[in-house]
C-alpha cells in the first residue's frame, strides 16, 4: 500500500477571508480555486510543502459551530519551520496572536497560536542547539 495524507479539510466562514489570511498574510501558496456551483474547491499549501488545507466554507448551523473548534479545543494543526525565530517574528508582524511565549521542548521550539477563525496551531522549529 502506498497511501499518504494529501490534504485536510479546514472549515472556514468564507473562502476569501481564509485565502487572504493563509495566502496573503502567511505566504501559503494557493494551489487550487475551482468553482463548483455554490461551492469552491480551494486548497492552500505551506511554503515548505506538505499536506494541503482544503478551505471548506461552512454551511448550516452545525458546520458554523465547528469553525475554530474542529479538534474540541486542542491544537489541531502543526506548522513546522526551519527557522523558528524568523517565522515567529513574521507571523507576529502579520498580526498572528500567540497564546504563549516560545518554549523549548525535546522535539523543538514551539508556541501555540490561533488563526482568525479560532483554530489552534503549533509553530514548531528545530530544537535549540546545545
């Protein structure tokens, strides 16, 4: 078997505000934006590659309630960087609000942040050199 995770759906309030944040502010690449009647197939990819996010516009009360809470309040997405200080500074300049100061863990330098839709993310960089 040769399977891989190619994308994850991220429920958002609307396509354009999500594109503006991920592409316009964070530098993700818009990989697809295909009209499908009342829906669009919109995918974005982090600058370093990896699984794409399918930006899925919420429809109805149940999906609207899931915006920002797809993981029950836990960190949901993990964005790995090769330079934590650079990207932490760039995200802060772009208006990203971090929930905590960066901390060092055995697996790397990490800080939790939220996107404008309420999703909790980890920004993870390499462990500090000793």
